[in-house]
């Protein structure tokens, strides 16, 4: 692919493959690290940055250049990708503490910024607006598919932003994901994402509740899960992310609920959904109940995978 010349100086490629743009990747956690690794494997020159040195080490081993700051990572990059916990982190990186001294102000015109963090649509729209004034393309591109999808390069990207920016981003997103949707204008990716995650929170809480009911009535959790998988209760959590320990291999519930998607991040997404529902006067009673359940769950289990909501019914699953 080639980078569109927008009349800026941002057309230099420093990697060996001159057809590939240089990429800066910021935020190398459970999701960002494997996503960045897939870009390195595909031959992209990556400069990476994370607050945690340990997180950056993994990417150094994979062959990326480790930078000392977001600005350092972005030096010579035509594309910036971020995968950060929440809106406040995205604002602090791109807009800075006072809204004007962040990374956006340092980037050449024509740079493409892709933020894959899950944040409020309003936060994404604000960054897009500032970027646009500086001649920078911004896309909100949250993902679905979990850490398994990030490792396998099979994520779903749900993108909000202009057609031209989407066309530029698509070949790069295709390295990290299988399904790339253009949901609409700035913020649309985030709205679609929180609708999905509100449903996921409801499904996970409901699946844990159903398995617990069966187990407390003498059923084996695997037998029950297999039955529901072939019946009308079938859903994504039963298919690939069973919350009960040892029913499935290679899922957080069979690994002490480590890794995966932290309960506090699910809670953040549920709160974003509730905020959107309130702002737009839409009723979400099931979403409100899931939010209430995760609210109490994260008091002791915020860092554990969100399938640990199983422990609400049976604390022995944590041991
Ligand atoms: P994580 O907490 O594992 O990773 C976030 C990383 O960002 C950490 O390594 C942290 O050190 C780094 N970071 C924080 N502030 C920073 C800053 N100012 N500069 C540089 N690095 C900074 O989170 P995650 O699970 O990778 O999730 C990231 C985003 O993706 C979240 O918005 C989450 O909601 C979303 N998401 C996660 C999953 C999942 O299954 N984990 C799935 C879909 C979407």
C-alpha cells in the first residue's frame, strides 16, 4: 500500500519495505501486545511505547523498536495506533493535560491516528475534532474478539470516521483482524462497540447464573454447557469463553481468571453504555442489572477476567 500524499512531509518510509508505512504503537497490554506482534510479523516497522517497561520488553523481543515516549514512538511514523485502557488515557496521550500539548500537536499533517481503545463516543469525537483542525486523520476503531482474537489476528474492528481514512487503515487493520466494519462517522465505532459489550456483559452474567443453577442441582458443568451449546441458550460465552473452570482449555476460567478481559474493563464498558443510554433517553434494564452485578464484583475482582463473575455464585471457583 502507499500513503496518500496530503501535501505534507509525512511520506517518508524508513523501513526496508518501502511499500509499508512506519507504525507507532502505544499501549501494549493484554490486547495491544499481541496486536503489535502481528504487525511486526507481517513486516511492518514498529516503534512502540508503554508506561510499563515489562510490557515493552515483549515487543522488543518480537523485533520492535522500544521508544521512551509517545512522541519518540511517533517520530517518523505515518500511522499511530493506540490500545489504552480508557478515555482519560487516550485524552492524556493525544490532547495532553491541558487539551493542547498532547501528541496530536506534534504530528505532521496527513498522519493517520487509529485508536482501538474502548472509550466514550463523545471522547473519540473530541479527539477527532482536534485532529481534524491539525490536518490529521483520526479513526475510532475499537475491537471485539478478546485476547484470543488479538493473538490469532482475527479481531473484529468497528470503525468510525471518514471514508478516506478508513480506506488507508483497512490494509493495516486486516493484519490484526478478520472483519473490518465501517460503522459510520466519528464515534460510530464506539457506539457499536458498547452496544456489543453491554450484550456481552449480560450474556456472561446470565451464563454464569445458568451454569450455577445446574451445578447446584447436581449437574456436571461440562455436561450442562454441552447441552446448552446445542440448545437455544447457545451464545459466544458458551462457544469460546466458558466461565466455569476446566470446562474449556485455554480460557481464563481454567487459568485462575488471569489475562483475558479484566472485570474492571467490562465495568467501564457497561458504564459507557449506561451513560449513552441516559444521554439519549433509551431504556436498558438488562444492561443496568449487569452493570450492578459487575459493580459489586469488581470490589475484590477488578483485575480478574470478566468471566470470574462466576465467583459471585460459587467463590470456590477462584481457588
Ligand atoms: P490492559 O490494561 O491490559 O493494557 C493497557 C496498556 O496500556 C497497559 O500495558 C498500560 O501500561 C498501558 N498504558 C496505560 N496508560 C498509558 C499511557 N499513558 N501511555 C502508554 N501506555 C499506557 O488493557 P487491555 O485488556 O489491553 O485493553 C485495552 C483496551 O481494549 C481497553 O479499552 C479495553 O476495554 C479494550 N478491549 C479489551 C479486550 C480484552 O479482551 N482485553 C477486548 C476488547 C477491547
